[in-house]
C-alpha cells in the first residue's frame, strides 16, 4: 500500500495496443504504477507521466501489491510467471496476480496452484473489447478464480471495463474468452461476406452499414470493424497473428472435449492464408482482403 495515496501499488507488464491504454487508465485513476515491457520505448510515455520503470519482472513483482499482465502467447505467460525470476517466485506474500492474456485454461489452473503454494493469489481475467474498449475503459473482463480475490481488485478492474463477471474457478475466465473468440471468428467472416456482396451489388458500403447496423445484424464486429473495412483501413485493433493463436487454443480445447467447431476451423484456415501472405500484423478486419480477390 502506498503511504501517500492509500492505494495499492500496481505493476503492469505488457504495453501493447491494449495494455498501454489499460495501464494509462490505472495511472490516471491515481494508482502508483510500476511498468515493465520487453521494449522499454513503449513505456516511455507512462514513465514521463510518473510511472516507475522496473528493469525485470522480478523487480516489478517485489514492489507491487497487484500485478497485471497482458502478453502474447501461453509460452510468454509461462515464462513470465514460472521462470526462475518469474512473478510467482518473487511476488509479495498475499499479492494478487492477474493475467489478462488470452491463454490456455490448463495453464491458468497450473499458475493458480503454484501461486497458492507461495501464499499468492491468482486470477485469469482475459478481456474483450479491442483497442477502443481499452482506451475508453469499456472492456468486458472474464474472470476465473476466487470471489474474495476478485473483490480485492475489482475497483482497479472498474477502471478498465464495464462488464466484469466471475465465471468460476481458475481457468474459467480463459474458457469464457475462448467462447468469445469462437463467436467472433464466424461473425467477422459474416461481416466480410456481407460487405463483399454489397460491393458486387453496386451498393455504397457506408449506406449499407447505416441500414443494417441498427437491425438484427448489428453488433460490435459490424458496427466497429465494418466502417474500417469500408475505408480500406486494416490497421490493427487486434492482430491477426494473435487471433490465430486464440483460435488454435480454442481448437485444441474443443478437441479435448470431443467437440467439432466447423465455423472456427474454416475461419482459422482463412486467417492462416492471410498470415502467409504477410498480413499477420494487420487487424482482424483484414479478412476482407480474401474477398477482394
């Protein structure tokens, strides 16, 4: 607890498209902020605004009451939490660690067990809402873990999102996020197909979006990514390469359950083709490029 502010000291690791905005919102709410990122340059605006740079995850863990992480892959999460200089080994006793990466449910369960052995609390809390939701503090946050631990960090999560739901025990947040990604996969394909049809029919895409966006077809993918597609704007709100990673995890988990997900598999193949064409760092709306052929 910081003596001058009366608020817990927060550590934040992962200052990408979403993480930077999330860390900024926590700092703006008055929380003492410590940051670490593999590329320090991404942290400079936060450091200039008063955040404290920590040279390693270990150093960050040693000065933080609550640590938030949002990194790339399950392998990144495993190394960050379980390495010799990792967060769990060096977290303060009774600290709360909150992984917001979309990752493996089984890994989330493993991390929670290791944390409990050290008297540390762990939540898996992946998010949905993209770059816009992160900037505006309107993320949906899907939490796995204990309700008492969630209660401790909920005021901080309220700086980041408007829909915070405890889904169950460790791993439940990750399973819920995979449900989210499965729905998005087929939905974004439908958005692209609809706009491709509109183009072939000689319709104006913006005019079409103004009509169907308020009806039964409306939703985040159509109303937020549809206008970007219409403008030919494929800049990332969420990288294709990260979405492929999420779909791979969902495919593996579904296989473990003996369940087939044909919509997911079709979209996964399409995005893999895009990545092989050099579009891995485009936003997910770049799926439309396959229809432009």
